[in-house]
C-alpha cells in the first residue's frame, strides 16, 4: 500500500490509506475545534429576566431536603408542590408531603390564606398588594416556609445580581426532558447548581442548593416539570372557601410547629414527618 504524507511541509506524521484521507478532511474543515464556553451569568440572568416578566405560570416542583440527625447522618424528606401564579396579585400553592399530608397557600390580592387538610384548620392574614409583597410578608414576617420563593418574585434579577458571587458553566446536557444548560455558582451562604432549559423559554428544570455553612452541609433539591406560561387559571383558583367543619386559627399556628434550619429548611428528627 502506498504511503502518503497528508500534511504539507513535513510537519506531521505519516498515515496510511483512507485513515490518512479522513484526517486530512478533519484538519481542513476545522472539525474537533473547541467551541467557546457559554456565558454562565448571561444564562442565569436570562432565566431570571424571563421568569420575572412572565405574566402567568404553572409548574410542578418535586422537592427533597436533608435533615441532619443527632447521630450526624442525614435523612431525606420529600414534597410535591403545584404552583399557579397570575401577576400582579394571584398565587396558589398546593403541597403534598411524603407522608401524605396536604396543605394549601392562597393569595387573592387582599388576603393570604393557609389551610392544613389533616387538621382542617386554616389561617388568614390581610395583606393587600402584589405577589412580591405577599411572598416577603409570608416568609419574613409570618415566619413560614416557602422553598425557592425568590423565583416567584419580579425582583429575581436584582436579587441574583446582589447575592450571586460567582457562577460557572458546567455543560449542556441532554439527560433531562429537554436540552439544558448546567451552571454552578456561589452566594455567601449557599452553593447552587441550576439546569436551565435551552431555547426561548429558559425556565429552571432542576436545582440543587448546598448550605455550606450549616452542620453536615445539607442540600435542598428540586425537579421542575410541566411548566406552562400560557394558560390562565380561573379566578376561582385563587379563592378560598373553608370546607365544612374547618376551624379558623391564629396564623402563627396554621401549620405544625417545625424548627427551621439554614435557608428555611425544616430540622426533622425521627422516622415521621
């Protein structure tokens, strides 16, 4: 077989036959050249801008979080939340915990209502305003738990600009339900990873938060599915009518008492939720 030199000026190795021709084609076309790394911060802020300006949204969030036990090991707890929001002042969140307990949070622009199905108890607090106002009041003033609450607010871009100290691009992955950009970043207290959908609707598809300053560095994880930015929920979806036999109680006692750890994550012990 005739030996060929596929590179000019004697600068490369000699190869044989068709292998030589293939290498020459690759060299001429520039195939295999490394593509520029996407801008992780631009991807993050594009997601933030998209979510903050969406007039309505629906999504299902499968969440899990670690609880550090007295012996030092961690136990994972789970819940599923169905979220519906219509800006500027409508929000509904149905939650089911892994033990089957169900609860409801509703904001109608005037009142915030929580309802615990197992105890048939509900609480209401007057707080007219926007979804932003209601979320801040619910978490900060009422001391209630609402994971990833910042994703629901129109201040999301500003909050990320203020909190995020660094962010890097990891990869583009095809292992989720759609192609997604995987990025990783840091705030003062949390290391985070986000998988953000590629395309013109850059919604989060997965999130992992690591509370690096907390004992055991517990994690919160969320899987997002069934995003819908087009459907308009009926007005009745954001109204609360107490079921028969339900009792109204002070807001502070609306949900079972649960000590909160870093990032508002419950601290749980034992085998029951």
